[in-house]
């Protein structure tokens, strides 16, 4: 076996080796490598490389090196390179004494023996138990309470935000939809989709390269590029695919690229980073000092990419976009910003949090016109979705024309996927145009979010603090979170899905509430009363209980501590500030001839409210 490959295998298997770099491992375990075909000796510089910073809280000799000194494989090599501890020559090391090295050797021997024997297909030979594996994996999910149950929820376009369950007569109120602004039932959107369906049919007919490149796709990409004030945009089947395809293609093409990824990044970004094969560092959530420490390890000429989000969907925290862009400029990196949960929701035109930082300038400048020096202008690559606030489906990137063209030309996730159907593209265009002008939906959504958070706080229900439109309610374990969700649905006709691992860390399970423009004060009162009842029935921890335990996820913690993680501007509670909400309200009221802004309440809710 090649020594480098051997060391890679050993480093993954052995706890003594797993926390240091390959160069140091090659030196420290030279004797072990010799047993696998290597012959290089250990250098004092390799020993020195293993000193230090790998173990927080340790100084001088690292915990790793101390542990490694006890290992029968690498211990003699370490001692041989310490002047005062060179009594035992490295040649006396015994790889056979190490269970990890022995495991690797046994596996290699078994593979070699298997390769030397012809395959047998005798009828008495048992095949692999595939079904047994599937059942064992599922049993593990059931055992740790992370098995996912999907409720039968059928959202009703004419009765938004209501839905029926498996029984059409059983109507419930949905409080966890990512159709944040109700655009999926907006008449302007639906009518555009119907017209495109009648004209162009249901399907795209193939990939963009073969038969799926239509005027509607080109128009959609122009709308998106203009929205984000970028040179170009490219549409994908989803933003999961957009993130995966873009990160894997771009970072795989940049020579020696190093990726710096926020700890709370979405699975689609993590997937793209893995597929790129590039080296990566994970920085603590919104921790600028940690990010800078990692960036400073590399020459400015090394290609680097910082991947992060604007609104983190499960916590509602907001990425520190201006500060991260400044670090990117300082250290020669490019920025990759996921605005999936922000597009349509923030900024005067719905371009996201990056636009919202320069709210007034964005309000004055025509859509599509670049604003030099703005936060939006500083971000290199923006990704977004058409499936949340825009109410349709699909994902996209917006960036320079050359970068977009490179991804279009090289990314398998784009090249080999059937393009979005024409009615989808038409609906997306209509939704983007509508939200670029209307402030009504954003105003109502933000106003309702503030009211829900205030009412829950008054009831002692533990809401994870954040400045965005997400209302995460901390439960703390998977079984209780599911029980709370089930009870809300069964007893109160309220649907809020529970969130557990791996979407959130174990111990941070929660309910995720997303108020919409259609949730009126009566619905809000019912939600708060229902949550209060469920918390009492299940004996769940309230805010005061988390305080006694020292806090978790910002709940029960000091404001000063939580502000280190929530993002946005220090001392400002909401991304949509009071003056901006007033401007949006006044603008919308004037646009509608002085008519007051209020939610469109389903007739069934009006009837319930009248008799309550």
C-alpha cells in the first residue's frame, strides 16, 4: 500500500492519529508506515508540527502527542526524536501491538486473499442481507427518536393559511409553511401559470441543451439577475441542486481551493463542499474572529471561498454579511451567500438581506442597476430559491456573467437535468415582479412575526432569539418535540412540524413557526393558548427553566451573549427596522388609494371568529 494512503487510513481509524495533519502523521508514524511498505524516518520538524494548537486548553506538548507517545507504533518514533528520551530506537516499535494498525493490516490481507481467489457463485452461498440492513438503519432511527413522520397536509389555495388532513373535512391552520408570503395562491402568479400551461403545455421537453431552453427560462434568469443587480443568473431544478452543483464545480476547478464554511450551513452547501474535493475549514457560527484565524493561515494568493447564509432557517439567525465580505477582501477570498430564506422577504424589492443593508439606496435605484459599494455589490455569488417566499419551485445562482457561464458549461447538476416546466418559469417571473413592487405581504408578515414573538415571550414559551421572520420554539429532545407537534394537531387543529436531528443538533429539537400575512390576531391568540396548554400538559421547559440550566441556543442566556450569534446589527432587534416598516406601510397604503393594510382572512376563520 502507498504510504500516504496507509497514513490516511490509519488517521481515520486511530484516535491517536485522527486530530493532526497528514505531514505530521507521516513523520510520527513512520515506523507504522514501514510495516505497510514505507521507509521514511521521523523528523524533529514533524514532531514539532504535532505540538500545540490541535487541542484547545493545552499548552506545550499537546494532548495528541502525549497520547501518541503511549502508542506502541508511533511512541518509539517520538521518543527517538526527543534528545532526552531517545533510549528506545524507533526500530523496536511493534505495529502488531496496535489494534488499529493490526485492523488495517488484517483488512488489507483479507482483500489481497479475496482478490487471489476466483469468485464463487454456489447456490448454497448466502447473498448479502439487503433488507436486513434497511431494517437495521430504520430501527436505529426509531430507537433514537429521530425517525421522521410526514403528516398528510393539503394546503387550500382559497383558504390560506389553512389546509385539510387526510380527511378533507378536517381543516387545520398551518403555522410552519415556507410559502412565507402566500404567493403560491396569488392570482397574478396562478393566472400566469395557467396561461403558460395553455400555450406551452406541462413539461419542458428535456434539458436546456436539448429542448428545454425557452424564452420563459431566459426571461426568468434576466429577472433574477436584475433583482440581485448582477450580470447574470442561472436557474436550476432546486436550490439544493444549485448549491451542490455550483460549489462542487467551482471549488473543484479552482487550483488548491480552500473553503471556509459556517458551522450552521445547510446540507446542500455541505454536500457541494464535499463533492468539490477541496480542503475545508468550518468556522463557528457567525464567529468573525474564528473565521479570520482560519483565513490567516493561507497566503493571499491561495484561492479561497467563504460559504454562509443570510437567514439560517432553523435558528432565524442572520449572517454577518458586510463583515464577512470585508474579511474576504482582506484575505483574497470570494463569497458564496445563500439567500434561500431571505429572497422575497427582505429589501425593498425582495432581493434579500444583502439588499436590506442598503435599504434606502436600493429603494431609490432602479431594479437591475448596480449600486457600487453596497453590501449586495460586495457579494460574489448569491444563491436563492423560487420555492419559498416566491411560492413556486426551483433554485438559482446570480453572479458575474463569466462565472455563471462557467457553471452552465461544466456543472453536471445543470447540464444533465430536465429544465423547469414553462408554467413554473412563468409563475416565478410573475411572483418576482409582483414582490418587487408590493410591500403589503412583507409588511404583514413582519408585523405578525413581531406579535407572535411578543405573545410567546409573555407566556414564557422559549423562543430562540433572532432578528428574522423565523420563530423557533425550543423543546430540547426529539420525543417531546414530536409529542408537542402531535398534540397541537390532534387537540387544537394547528399544524407545526417538529424539527430534530440531523436538521438541528441533538438536544436542540424544536418547533419551527413561520407567521404569514394571512395569520390574523384570532389565529395568533389560538396558537399561543394552544402552545401554553401543550407545554403544561407535557411538562416542557419554559424560558425560566432554561435560565436555571444556564441557557441553550440563546434561550435563557444574556442578550450580550446571544448577540454574538444572532447576527444583524448590534443592539437592533429586527432586520426590518421600525422606520422601514412604516415606510412600507405608507407606501402600500398610498399605492392602494388609502385602503388600510389587513390580512385576507378565510371565510371559515371569519365565521369562527364571529362566534368565539
